[in-house]
């Protein structure tokens, strides 16, 4: 894996991690707001 490949992979993982804290406008069946990561 080249340094550029590694940098790209780490960037992807950081962006995916950020989805965990991005709330959607919808709610779960129990009324709790779900995150984008939970929905996908």
C-alpha cells in the first residue's frame, strides 16, 4: 500500500466515522432520532 493509498483509506474511515454523529430527521420506532450511520 502506497502512502497515498493509506491517506485515502484513512480519509474514508474518518468520513465514515463522522456519519455516526450526523442525525437524520427521521426517528426510530421507539421515537429516538437515528444517526445516518444507523440508517445505512
